[in-house]
C-alpha cells in the first residue's frame, strides 16, 4: 500500500517527523510519503485558514493522481475533506472523522482534547456534522497554539494528561481523542501519564 499524507499547511516543519512516526504503523511492503502545501498558513486554527488551504489541497491531490492507494489529510479538522474525496479517485481519510468514529467503537462516550478554544469550536461543529453529539462527553481546550505544542513537550504532555483525567472523572469520557495530529507523537506518553 502506498499512502500519501498531506500536511495541509504551508510549512514542511512536520513532514519528516510525521513520515518517521507513521512508518511505525505500516508493514514492510507499504510506503508513506508526507508532503506539505506549496502555499498556506502554518496551522489551521481558524476557519479562514481552513478555507485558504482548499485550493492547494486539490492541486496536491491532482499532482499525485495514480501514484497512491489512499490519502490522509493530516489535520484533525479534516479540511476540505468532501472536496478532496470528490477530486480523488481513491479513499481520502481525515484524522478527525476517523478517530471520532473509532472512539465510538472503543467506548460509550469520548472527549476531544483540542489545542485552543478556536479549534474546540471547529471540533464541536465537526462532531455535529458527523452526528456524534450524543457520544461526545466534552471538548477540552489546552489553550496552547498548535505551533507552540512542541515548545515544551513535557509540559504539553502533562497538561494533556491532566485534562484527560479530569474529563474522564467529571464528564464521563471513557475514550480520549487527541484533537490535533501534532499531539499524536506523544500519545503513548500521555496514555502512561
């Protein structure tokens, strides 16, 4: 299987790290390629930035037609996923949609840990669009901008773990969803904490 991962941002800051991380989940025969957009914002924390990247996502998909078996839009907000699916002739997965549906298979209620209040609003609308409101326990903002999540990774991990424990106790979540793909690197550490 050949997987194309599109980081829907205008920086390649995460590309190499994402590729190394994702390889762990593939068998030896599978390949993964991570690419960023030629133009775009550094993160997708606003609705405006989500709208800006659509054209570049479409161009990236068209430039890579026939080369891959699946595309992943590597942002929890799943920017332009419907449009991407219309343009692509292969499956297009979004981490937000996929992880929330998997959360529903793993437990009764899930909470999403989101970087900021702005991204939490995006998550809320995404949950509604997917019809998963009754399965959502809470959306918990970290109040850390996406670009700052890595500045002090130990502190970020501690904050996520603390907020996860709190939403389990107070909101009844039995599954925690990390609402930003930049948090994925630390999923195991967060789980241990």
